[in-house]
């Protein structure tokens, strides 16, 4: 009972801007440190430890960047959607800001996924772009992210803009599974055989560790940038307020 | 140090893209924070430090 | 209760007829497509019949997009949009009526002239019925999601570019299944699954989108 109570109080405390800001600035360096460590392990394993693939030789190493980015692009959207729902239902301002902070980072990962997918496609399929199911739905996801960012930026009243953009985020939650399903349908319709950028979907177990390390690394980095962006957005919006002056004062002292 | 890969250019350019985007996403909040703090410090100094004394 | 809804509908239609030129844009898009595409890719019947479903659907999409700017903005700017919440009518109903009038102006002309377009682009005769059904199911979805994008961007300044970016991901499934239905019908396979999914999307959109539109409009008015 008291654990739940502390959780509830903690959750409510996060709604207060100074607490939120303090928590974000305190946590961010830890997430960055975690990212550096896990990414170092993952990259080392991906580049030096894992042997070349039977079919794709060394170019499959791109997978260790491509796949975690794809997963994070989707996971980031899921996080953003949960935050958007909370923001719309309970009208918590810090949640609105946090939700909007997810979008640019998620878009960045979508970009990484698309770029690495294109680079991977060139030696494998001979062309810079392949209309396979994953890349096409990633492209659409990129537009969804850009739409959310553009919508948020188009409003002068930041709070109103965040709420409107949160509606769009929730619309996207319904839309993204439909898009993925329809794009997969579309590739099977038009090409007969499914082109899978993976090649064979069963991976050698020795290839799993770097993938797992990179996935964790990417999640840590996403969180770090998300909370940093959120805290800055909060300071920017609350310029004239007392708590911001106190924070500046603390920093000067 | 750098192992010899087939398709080396492709592999390294992918990893380079990853590094560049991560660095970019790290730089944006860092630079924004510096600019924001400078602006706020200046506003604060203007408000308190120089009542009518700014030339 | 239906009196005011009917009044809104008839007013929208009267305004559309008065802006006669703009209301003919859907047909202009369709004819541009029919004339320019063969000029661009050559008159070979095989190629034209293969791309005909996509081209007709692109015309439908463009015509729907074009009318979105004026969907809510005039009422927003002169303040009559706020009246929607002041009466006793559900805003859901008013939104549906407004989107219905949008469909009448942009979707219906495409549907009516689609047979001519199909004939000129050598669409396989078996696929014509599927084309008509896909248009009848799909163009309302276009109006619905387009209206949602228009409602979200209502009080922003950079309307049209943002509008197109917002509409595009929402349209992708509709386009995939609609053109897919016509393509398989042209090959003689039953398009039941495609059309069934399209109908499901229409039902989903019809129930959920007006709610989202209403809340987006409400937020923008404040």
C-alpha cells in the first residue's frame, strides 16, 4: 500500500515543472554513460567478434545498426503514444512536453534505419532503394514523425500545439499497424516472393549478443536525448517564471 | 586496427551515419542549453543589475 | 433535429456551386490525368491498363486534397465555427455533414466520371465494377482523413504543406487496398478481401474520425 502511495506521489510530483526539470538534468548523464558503455560493447562485438555471414559476407554487419534503429523508431512512437494519451486525458503539461520531445529522436532513428537500409540494399540488390515492406513502412513512419513535429512547431501557443499534436499521435497509433499490414500485403501482391532485407530470418545465435547490446544502447540514448529535450523545452516555455530564475541562480552560485 | 571487410565502404558508411546522427542528437540539446542559459542569465542581469544604468 | 443538419448541408452545397470554378477542380484533375498520362508514357494499351487504377486514384486523392484548405477555415475565420458548440446539436453530426458535403463535391464527380476515365485508359472491363466499388468505399475515407488533417492544422499559418504531410500516411492503406483490388480484379481474381478491408477501414474511419475532428476543432478554437 505504501509503495503504491509513494509511486502515486512521485507521479504527481513529476507534474511540477521544477521537480521534473531537476529529475531530468540529474538522470540524463547516467543514460548517456549507459549508452556509451553498451554501445562500445555492441559495436566492438559487431565489428570484430562476429564472423562474416555465409550469404552476405560482411555487409550484414549493417544489420546491427539498421535493426535496433528500426525497433527504436517504433518503440519511441509507442512511448510517445502513451505519453500523448496521458497528456490528453489528464492534461499534465510536463507529459505534453515529454511526448513532443520523443518525436525528433524517433524521427532521427527512422532516418538511420532508412539510410542504412538503402546502403545495405546497394550491394545486396544493386539498387539504392528497395520497395520492401519494412523500408516502405519506415518511410511512411518518417512522414508521420515529421507531421507531428511540424504540427507542434506550427502553433504559437506551445500548449495548444502540444495537445493538437497529441491527437495526431493517437491517430497514428491506430494508423501505423494498418499501414504496416497494408504495405506487407502490397509487397506480396506485386512481387510474388517476399523480399526480406534480412535474407534468411533465422540468425546464427552468435549474432545475437551485439544485436541485444545495440538495442539496449539505442534505448538508453533515446531516453537521454528525450529527457534533455524535454527539460530544455520546459525551461524555454517557463522563462518568466520564478522557478527558472531560481535554477539560474543556483547555477551561477 | 581496422579489419578488412568485404563491402567495407558500405559497412563503414552505415556506422558513420549512425555516429553522425547520434552526435547530432547529442549536440542539439547541448547547444540549445548553452544558448538558453546565456539568454536567461543576460535577462536576469539586465533586470537586476542595471536599473536604468544600461548605456 | 435533422433540420439544422440539412440546412448546413444545403448551405455548403450552395456555396460550392457559387464558387463554380473551384468545384470543377476534381473533374479537371481527372481529365488532366487521362490526357497527360498517355502523353507521358505512350499510348500502349498494356502499360496504360496496368497503371490505370493508380492514376485514377491519384486523381481522386489530389481532388480531395485541394478542397481541404477551405473546409473549415472560412467558418473559423469569421467565427461561425464556434457556433457549432453553442447549439444543442452534437458536433459529431455537424462534422459528418461537413465532410459529407466535401465528399459530394470532390469524391462523387470522380466516381461518376470514372467509367469514362477507365475506358480511355484501357482498364480491363472486368475490373470496372471493382473500380467503382473501390472509389465508392475509398473516397469517403479520403474526405474523412483529409478533414481530420484540415481540423488539426486549422489555426496554423503554414496550412497546405503541413496538411499534405499529415494526409499522406493516413492515405497509404486506402491507396494500397483500393488499387490492389482493381489490379487483382483485372487479372480475374476475386477482390473480395481487398474490398472487405476497404469497407472495414471506412467503418473505422466513419466512427472514429469525426470524434477526433471534433476535438481537434475544439482545441483550435480555444
